[in-house]
């Protein structure tokens, strides 16, 4: 005989309270950003790739994870991730915010 776990109960709440909860979640959600590494190729052309993705929190801190799984970091601020990428010889790190206004390229740092 198999046991089936009951699903989570659905809260019975007024629509206005549901809207408040969504506002709370939206106001406190971390912001997604990419850490982009720019570099020169052997041909002297500029190229770039996304080196990591991060979440910026309201307190200014950030969590960053490399695309290749090579590292996970907790940082004081998102800009620190770009600084660390820039420490690689020949590389320049920058932050790109996918939610940035169109036409800005999302570049903030």
C-alpha cells in the first residue's frame, strides 16, 4: 500500500490580501544579474561571455554562481563579482542587469 501526502492547503484569503502578499514578494525579491567577462581574442577582436549569474539582495549583499559550476560566492555587493573577474589578466568584468531599461545594454558597472 502506498501513502499519498496531502497537498498544501490553499489559504482562504480576500483578494486584497493576496495582492498585498504579491506586492511584498515583488518588493523583497532579489534582483538577477549577470557577471560578464570581456576579453581580447588571439585575433585582437573583443569578445565576451557570461561568467556567472547572481542575485542582489536588499541589504546590498549578493550570491554569485559561476556558469561552469567552478565557484559559488557570497559577496558584500554585486560589484565585487565584476572586480574579481577583472583580476584575471586581460579580462574586464561588468555587471549586466537583465531588468535594465532597453537601450542601456543593462550595463551598470
